């Protein structure tokens, strides 16, 4: 997890959405120095050296929820700049029963939330901005 003194890294972040349009959200830890501490956010994290954004997305979800995403089912949404000259690579993934056996390994809590619940929660601003953009797009 990135702290203010850690060098900026590219990131892969995933919108895990169920058939009812609910999104899996992580309640981040409340550790001093942790970016987005005690806020809700999407799952994902830093891309390691030599790793592709898709491989990072699959790895991060595996590390954070103990589930395995199918790389070929990840849909790239967009890439946005981040401080330090690096980027966030945003993906969407349609979940069915994938979350049934999920075990939270990072953060305080997690849950699948409706749009209204997300809008009412304390969500990391860049994650909320991406979700609002995502919800405004025609769904295929």
C-alpha cells in the first residue's frame, strides 16, 4: 500500500459489478499515512515492475479478496493520470457467484453496494468520480 513517502506507481483498479448493478467496495484501513485511509474505494492497487495492468488487476483482486478473475473477462474502461507522472488503469468485471467465497485480506470491511449507498458513503474522490463516469456510459 502506498504511503505519502512511497514513490508513485501505476495502478490497476477494478469495478466488480454484479447483475443488479451493485459494486464491491472496500473500506480501507485506518492506518496513519495510508492514502484514502478509512474511506471506501474500489479494489485494486499498484502495478509491479514488469507487470501488465491486466495481470496487476487479477493479482490485486486475488490478494485482496482471495478470488481469481478471468483476465479475458476484464474490460478496460479508461486510463487516467495520477500524481507523479503515473497512471490509473480502470477495469470493469461482471461478477456472478465470484464473490461467494471471497475473504477480505486487506482493509477493514467490504461489501457489495448500490449506487445510492456508494453516493452516501465516504468514498475516495477519484473512485467516486470514475464510478459516476462509469454509470453515465451506455451499458453493453
